[in-house]
């Protein structure tokens, strides 16, 4: 029988700790979440490879290293209220639920949101709630947040998400840099009207589609063109 615990241990050692993830709370949270419960049926044996994997609706479950990197970068404390935009399979929400007091996830596809909710509840994660909707507008009823993680790429940082950060709050988000290239940006709200930005390096995410993200145009060969180069 496949030894998931050993595979998870190896993933943490080889793909996370040796590649620079230092926060022991994050490493422990990655240990506590069985990623095999979040991948599609038939992909369980690949759950601890450090890669994104396909899920329903043409989306992906994020690569473990990136989930850990974002969780570390957003510096979550035990009582924090955290928002994840682009909840997908629910895996990152499960990891965040071991780090934060309350986790709110938003997913655009209702079927993914429903499945994520089922998985999180089966694992007994009581401090996570997933909403179906356009996460580019955030979740005003749950705001303000201590930390926001966006798990899909945007053309520019959505104003609604910046507005929903507490003063001192952190937002980690992949932002389009040049066509087909993204940078992971950490935005810190240092005062009511002042934000600081840091570039954490190159990343590759699916697009965040919505009012303050990319527009969806399935007939177009390049989803990004209309937002990047408005006429
Ligand atoms: N973090 C997820 C996980 O652990 O499985 C994976 C996220 S996947 C890389 C990005 C997700 O963002 C997709 O499930 C996609 O449907 C979702 N998404 C795209 N645009 C969105 C929007 N405006 N609001 C909410 N979710 C969105």
C-alpha cells in the first residue's frame, strides 16, 4: 500500500525545507494536511510530487512549494482572519486553517467550492468557510482581514482586496509583469492610505477571472489581451 505519510514527510524535507521554507508552523501545517484527499481520483499517488495537478473545471491544485511559500510570506498568526481567493480544491484553505483563527475562501466555480467544502468538513476543519463568487471583489462581510492570499494571477492588484486588509495586514498575489510572466507581490497596508509592495520572485498561476481581474473570452486565443491592452 502507498505510504502517504512517508511521501508527505519526503515532500516537506526535499521540496519545502531544503528549498528555503523555514517557518516551522508552516512546515507543520503542510504535514497536517493529507494532500491526497484534495486531488482528483486516480492522482493520489502523485499527491506529494511538487507539482500542480489537474482538478475539475479545467483548474489546478497548487504546487505544495508555492502553497508553503505564500503561507510563509503572508506571516499568519494563530488568531488571524485570512482570506484565500481562488480556493480550488480547498487544499491551501486546509493548510491555512492550521495557521489562522478563521479562514474564508472564495471560488468562482460552484462545483469546486462545493467539493472543497465537503473535503474540509470530512477532515474536521471547522474554521474554514468557502463561498462561490468573484473573489476579485473580496468578501466585504468578512473583512477586514489580517492576511489575504490570491491563488491566481491578476493584471493589477485589485483595489477591493487592498481595501479589505487591516492596517498592518498582508496580501500575497501573483501579478502580471510582462505578457505570460508573473511576479509574486506582497502588499502590506502600512497605514489607512499607504501600502508597501515587495517583489518575492517569479511564479506561474492560472488567471483570476472577474471584475477586478482578467476578462473571460473563451473564443479568444489569448485571454489576457483585452485587459492588458484595452482599446
Ligand atoms: N489554492 C487552490 C488549491 O489549493 O486547490 C488552487 C487554486 S487554482 C491555482 C486557482 C483557482 O482560482 C481556480 O480554482 C479558479 O477557478 C479560481 N478563480 C479564478 N478566478 C476567480 C475569481 N474571480 N474568484 C474566485 N476564484 C477564482
